[in-house]
């Protein structure tokens, strides 16, 4: 008997699955598993985790100290928090008077945990969020009732651009006290960087509107100035680390390619860090102590530079291959992704049923290729908007997180899928 056939337990609501969980669950019905080499998972939200040319050796074992049997502090190990603060100061704040310290850092057991802590600590405010954006924001923005989520639409024909002047207009016009966004954006790959990002921080400071910036893809930057480390963060443009309303989320999951470690962090003003740590005390109780300790050497400058450069070379090659391969098959893109490891593809010009994101997903599953329909990124907390078709129903997110060999196999299968559909049209 399936779960759907069982009588409901009235005390519990039906909790929807986020995009990646949904597509993975549907694939598992057809035999998918992470260890099954027959499948090509272009729906995955994690990078390949094995060795890359030029990268530091991968960590294979983690020692457990005697005191690691005890709980870690809810805010994280002090030495790890200090190492994270020093990393931000090295990468983004050289020569600046105001520097991050351990008091500006809180460690969590995963990206969703860090975002959930922040959401739980928000007051009765209007919180702006963008469409499209990260699928998991939908439940996050609905479960906590103190704040009111306000959607902000981004347009593909503008390349999903949103200027600091646009931000100012939205903050003043909608009475926003905070704005949540992924930068680089999951799924579009749009990056706010350089002078434009500096202007965003200026607007936030001037209007006292907190920027909640999910920077989990901040080392996957494809258009950095030559000769610079290809990373970006709003931390670069903060004047006073304890006054400017800028809160950052990052971790080992994407930028260090250790998603299974579940080590993430929040960086921001001391009073914000105190609040999210207090929220963590009743939400999750803190992270894994031995893994936090093992994470400290990974934040050393030499390691970060070597890993980032190796990651950049390998993933840019995969980005270019997937992007060109999809374009040849008739999948268009509103913009070349300048960040993340995703291609946001427009399938509207393909023959039916492939011209619909869900139809494409279902058909690709039959070829053992997993993708994510675009409608999952139409973040709609509480399903408050009218039940009309999603603006992104003809989009699909393709991940180049897997290996190059997997991408090549997937492109071959998708070519056959589209060829067959054309013949049948």
C-alpha cells in the first residue's frame, strides 16, 4: 500500500515537496538511485564531490576528539566561527577599518537550517522576495507567520535584471523592511556584483532594509575580472559590520563541494547573530561537532584559492558544454548564466509535450534524465496567488553539477528525445 492510499492523520497537514525532492522522488519510482550509473541527474542541487584536477585532496576521514561526544555550542565552535570571520576579512575586507569577528558568525547544520533560523527571528515586517528564486523559499516564507512575504517579479526579456533604483522603488513603495534573495540566483544564474552590488548595499543602509543574501553559489562566478579570484559577496561593500543591515548565508555545501557535511553559516551584525542563534536553540539545537572541527582547515587561504580555481576551471567547461548543447537542441536561455551551476532553459519552442516544463520532465525521466520543471521556482508562499498557470511553466532548470561524462550522456539522450518528438509532431 502506498502512502497515498493510507488514511490521513488529521493532526498533520500535507507538506509539499520542494522541486529537487519532488523530481528525485518521481525518478525513484522508475528505479533511480544515487548509485545507479544508468541515470543522469541534471536535477541535482549539489556539485560533483570527487577529485578535480588542481584541487586539494578530498577529505576522506574525520577524527573525533574526546570532547566531540558532547553537544557543540548552538552558535557553532568558537574557533570555526573565528576562521569564517577571518575568511571574509581576507577575501572581501582588506584595508577596511570594520572587520568581522566570531561574534558576527553563527554556524548551522545545513543551508535550510541557517535560513530557517533567520526567518524565525524576523519581526512583523513586509519581506520582499523574487520570482523566480530558490524553490525551498516557498515553505520557508509560509511557515513563519510574523512577516508578510511580498513577491517581486523579474522579467526574462530583461535578463532578470533588477537595479539598485528598482530596489529603492520596491522598498519605498511596498514598505519592505527586508529582502531575501539568492545571489548568484538559483535558477537563472544572474549575479549582482561589483558596483551594482555596492549600490544595493548603499540602498539597504540608507533605507534600513535588511538584505538577506543567500550566497551559497558565490564561488561559481563566470564573469569576474581577469586575474581575480572568481568570488563575490555583499560583505565587500559593508561599511560597518555591526550596523549595516546585511546578512549573508554560505557554507561548505556548494563552494567547497562538501554538501554531506552540513556545515553552513550566517554572517552579519552581532545583534542579528544573537537572534538567529537564539532561534537555533529551539529549532535545531546546533550542528555536528566533529565535522565543524574538521571544517576549520578548509577555510585557510591556500586551500580556498586552490579549490576555487580548480572548481572554476572544471565547472566553466561544463557550463559552456551544457549551454551550447541545449541551444543546439532548441532549448533557449534568457541569459547566459554568470553564476551558479545551472542553465535556466526555455523549452517553449520544442514540440509538444516537451514545450512544457512538467511535460519535458516526465518525458526525460523515461530516458533516465532528471531535470526540474520551472514552475517550482515560481515561489508562492501559502499558495495565495490565483490558481493560474505559472509564468515559468515553459522553463526547465538543468544542472551542470554532475560530471562532464554525465552531461554528455544526458545531452545524447535529450537529443534522441527531441528528435522523436519532432517526428511525431
